[in-house]
C-alpha cells in the first residue's frame, strides 16, 4: 500500500483502502487521515454499488 501511495496516483478507492489497512494495523492516525482524504475526493465513494 505504501508503494501505491508513493506512486503519486490519487483516487478515493486507493485512499479508502489505505485508510482501512492502516486502521487495522496501526493506531498512528494515518488511517483516519486517509479515510478523510478519500471522503474529500469523493463524498459518495461508499454509496457506489453495481447490481448484476
């Protein structure tokens, strides 16, 4: 995940995944920051779903 983040790519999905991973493994606050960034990029990111 750190390699993906350092690549310079910006996207709500990437930051959401980074936030979830960091929250699960580390209490350093990075997880919350990544989740905020994802929400700022696309406030409706988690609302998206596809019906097959």
